[in-house]
C-alpha cells in the first residue's frame, strides 16, 4: 500500500468529524485508516508482554506499523491537526510516539497531560470492542467526574482518532478496563530535553513491568471510577 494512503490528512474532512474549541480544543475523527490495511496492521503490531504505553521502537514493529508511525509523526499531519485546533506550526515540535497493546484497571484515570505536551493524538486499532463503556475515551469537563462528558465517548475501534490541545482543563480518561486495547499515541512536546526524559522514563517503566507485572495489575484492581492523577 502507498504510505501516503495509509494515513491521509484529507480524511479529517469527513462530514462526521467533530472539532470543538470548548471547553478545550479537541477533534474526534472516524474512519481514518483504510480497511485494506487491517490485516497488515494487526500482523505488525508490537507484541508487548506487559500492560501500558511504551516508547516506540521500530524493532518491536512490522513494516506497516512503522510506516503508520512515520505518517503520524510527519510535519504534514501535524500541520493538518494544528490548522483544525488553532495550534500554530505544530510540526515544529519534537514528537514522542508511544504504543499500547493492553491495559490493566489502574490505567485511564482522569488527567490533563503534562505541561511538556503541546498536543496529544490517539489512533486506535482494535478490530472489535465489547458492548461496554469500559475503556472508551471520554473528554471531560471535570477532574473528578468521569461522567462529565463533553462529547460522545469514543470506542477504541480500528481507525478511530482523537487529538486535543493540552490545556489546564483538558480533562480526559476512561472507565477501568483490563485487556487488549491497541493504540498508537503521538505527543508533540515543548523540547527535545522533554522527549529524552520521557523516553528514559518509559524504558524504565517497561523494564519494571517485565519484572513486576503482577504487582502492577494488583495495584489498580480496585481503583475508583472517578480516580484522577496529577500530571
């Protein structure tokens, strides 16, 4: 498949794309991946043994995922997002790619993202999802209420895409979920130093979870549905 066709910014102009500037700038876009790429992307998705988001490493992925990451982190795609969310020259910022294959119940607590992030995008790749709100992304109007939804929640299904500008009130999260939840995340960061710091922290986290994955699951097993965490 032509790499450009894998993730085409023109698809952001679908009539069902939802762009809002209040209570913070965000966009929800559907159908952003071609159906014919499903099999290749599923085959090439990294097979992490632990739950959580880990820094992107091309060696973990097959060629189609690597091509998709290149498109996600391109200046062309950043420009298309920045134009819609009112972020000038988004492509000037360094990008950090992290990938998640599965989560445990401690993940998804309400937060804003750290001040080191200019914007964050999430591209989902699950071919199916249970008939539940668990694990579905919610943009929120409150730090302490997972039901203060400001837009329809987004099931993490193949080709679903969400992006938001990091603000002091860019609250988001999801209900507790344990299991496979495939997503590629790109964050545009304020500096290369922040990228290095976050990459080092992510690698440490991956090593820790290889050793203490069962503890990680136990810590989140009983978390409150409205739990939040500072960034």
